[in-house]
């Protein structure tokens, strides 16, 4: 079922992903964790846009 506000969700996810990547560059000791969070936000964005989630792994 598509979200009625999918465009807004995609925008929010992109903002969150960008924020996590910026933090990763500022805190190299947390790079891996922050990159994983950024990837997770990209996955949520894909779901909001109705795209299949391929290549994502869960740990």
C-alpha cells in the first residue's frame, strides 16, 4: 500500500541519511555505525517510494 505522504518521507529519509554521513566524517571512530544508520535511512526511503529492498542486510 503506497504512503500518501511518500514524497515527504523520502525527503526526511534523505535528510537523515545526509546527517548520518556528515557525522561519520566528523567522528571517524563511529564511521561504521553511522554509515549503517545512513544505509538504513536509505532503505526506509526506498520502502516509502515503493521500491524493492535489494542488497540490504540485517545484523
